[in-house]
């Protein structure tokens, strides 16, 4: 049996992430807030976690923004 991978609980600060990635805050958190857990899988989003939409060869995470925000 495989060892389960623990859920990501990496702490983050929204303002710092937006600034360091030159990103845009689209939904959810507010500047000055923070949370724990960063994922690029919209099915793994939990309250207080961050969804990162990545473009790949097969899928574009931006197509899952609404699902991640639900």
C-alpha cells in the first residue's frame, strides 16, 4: 500500500504572493489576509487555501476558476 501524501498546509500571505508573482487577485481572500494550503487542483481547494491556475499542454487551470471558488 502506498503512503498517503499529506494535504498541503503551506502558509501564505495574499499581499506578498500578489506582489512577488505580479499576479492578480481575482476572487476570495483580500489583501492583507493569509491562509494555508496552495494547490493547482481545483478539486483540492479547501476554505482558506489558494488555487493557482496553471496553463499546461492539455489543461488550462483558468477553466476551473469557478469550480475552485465554489
